[in-house]
């Protein structure tokens, strides 16, 4: 398995022109190069397979969290704590700065 800073070259050969056109079109729609699109798609598929796999290896454990941790994160997102005075001031200062510098709010 490749290490974090290791560069690995891969060569892919496509013989079906439809597949090549579909990949190129999808890459264009995502504003990516063919290589960038294929790498993104491959990584997303790999992570999905790993998430759905019952076999967890130490190399992929950083991608995973326990269901208890997941529930805690989701609960914090669903029920955020009340902003502190310091945070409220920072939000007001940012809003004032945004208005002063010509930025508009989006809701």
C-alpha cells in the first residue's frame, strides 16, 4: 500500500469510446481534468466500499468514527450551544466589517 508521501503512477487503457466520452463529459461538468475526475471518483468509491465493509484495516481507520461519536457530533449540530459573549461580539464585528467592505449577506 502506498505511503502518505509516496507518488504512485498508474496507467489506464480505455477501449470503449463511449466510456471515454462519458468520463470526459462528466469531468468537464465538474470542472476537472480527466485525471482529477477519475481520482476523485475512485477515492469516493473506495471510501464508500470501506465504510460498507465489515473488515476494517488499520490503514483506513482514520476515515471511520464510532456510531457513538457520530451521534455526538450530529447532536451538537442539531442542538448547538448558545453563543458566548465573545462569539456574539465576533459575529457582530464580522457583520459590520462585511457591510463596510461591500460584502452582502446571503441567506
